[in-house]
C-alpha cells in the first residue's frame, strides 16, 4: 500500500500529515516540512501546488531532515548510435548535454538505447525545438522515438545538425507534493523541467501537491515579453480576451494544445500553441501583439496520423496521402495547390510556406471540401505537421 507521511519538524516530530493518494495542495495541512517517512510506494514531491516547481523522487525509507531527500538522485544513462540497430560511432551520457555536436562531433543519431532514467531529446541546441520522450528501452531507428529524420537542423540555418538531450528529474527539490513515479514519467514529455537551482539547502516552506495522471489544459498570457507584466490564465475556451488583456507579448502553455486567434470570436490569423514557453510573439510566428480569443484543441496523444490532400474541390484531382510531417509538399509531391482535405486520424497543422512558416491552419479529424472550410483564403499549402502533444 502506498503511503507517505510529512512532519513539520526534523526527526519525525511535530504536526504530521499522512497521504495514500495524490494531493493537489498540502499547504492547508502543514505550514512547513522538515522530515518525511515513505512507508510504501515511490513518490514525487513538488515545491509548489498543482504539480509545479522543482520535483524530487522519494523511495521507501526515512528522511529525518530535508537535506536527506535533496541528496537522493536517480540514475541516468543513455547511449546514442550513428547508424540504425546500434551501429557506428557511439555517444554515452549520464548527464544533460546542451549541444551534442559540439561535444561529440556526431551529426546523426539513428538509434538509441536508454539504460536508466527517462530523457527528452530536442531538435535544436540548448533544449529548444521539437521534443521526443526517450524512456528505458531500445530504439533501433529514429522513427521508433517519433523522429522523421536523424538529422535535425538548427533554427540558425547553419549547415550543422544537432540533437540535444535533456535528462529528466535533474533538479533538486525541497518540498512535498506527491504522485507515483510511473505516472510522472508518462506525463513528463509535456512539461519542460525548470532551470536547475542552487543545491545549497534552503529551509522549506510547504506548498505541495499530488494528482492522478490526467490532461490539465492551461495557458497563461503576459502583456510584456519574457513573462512579465499583467497576466491572465485560461483553462477553457474564451471568445473575447479584450477585457482581460490589452496586448500579449509572451505566452506559457502549461498543459494541452491550444489555438489562439488574432481577433475575438475565433476569427483572424490563428496560431497553434503546444506545451512550452514563448517569450516573445515572434516565437509563435505572429506579426503583432494582438490576441483576441483562444480555444483548446480537443485531441489525444496518439501515434496514428493519416491525412489525404486533394488538388481540386470535393476531393478531386491528384491526391497526396501523409502519415508523418512534411516540410515541403511541392518538393515531395510536385503539387502546388491543396483545395480539399480529408483528415482520417490525428490533428494536423498546415502552413502556407515550406518548412512550417507562414499562416497556419488547424486540421482536425473530418472533411474539408474547400480550402475556405479550414480558414484559408487561397489553396496555397506548402508544409504540414502532426500535433503529438495534448
């Protein structure tokens, strides 16, 4: 039976609180926490309510002072290979690496073996770009962990290609909020770990939480760049945001996938927002700081994606069928116009220009007999990608 006990004082003294299930906010039960006893199960404790802030893994045992659980660290080891089926040059890591090419001079990662821990791979250096969850096990080809290609180009347009790995659970945590380790690993791909803080022990102030695994949609809009100024949070659709914010220069998506619109009533240019941080409006490819409305994208994490695109209205003419991202439709299919679309599986984003640039259009499961039905003014569509995280 899973059970964790929090004590206000060191050496298991003072007021105590027991939990055998997830808890969103422990602040009402304890004002501080200086010792913990785990009597069953493995737990993750958090520094702040609602599963936010630094996290720390607690295995069965006794922690008579908060410095004890700051010293507990899980093992991490991953091997990356230049060729399929674990062949060619090898890189092995036991810690974060912000730039694999600079460190190992290896341009491609075609297979991966995760020995210990769970990791996140990034398309670009310094933990940016598309992310891939790498849990314990073997990935004989890059497509097995969700990548289309082992060569991932940086946004700076250089000829070099990088893959970047960030180890999960690398930050020290000072305070409790718990849920099971297995549940945390399953949802960690949608949450970017916070920057590592000082390892000097700091007296704890208890504001903690625990929950069962479920998708919680949340988006936060900030009036100024770099998440500053007045802010407003949403967890559901909003038809008109003008009464809350006069402008928007940065956004943090903490759960779910969203569509934001330039004008109220879900009109005007749309931008697809997946979990992550957008410190300035150029990051979501907007041309100004106007946001008028927003809504959640109702989908589910899936490995199945299929879409058919047609040259003429009402599904006529030449057909293109895709089951994965395509950065340049004309180069691949020699077709300049897409006038109708049928989405069989998954949720997609279409772009007016190659390489995922220009005006965006959301394509959810269903039929679009004319380009105007998915919001386009012309049939120009040059790249598409799947939405893999909700």
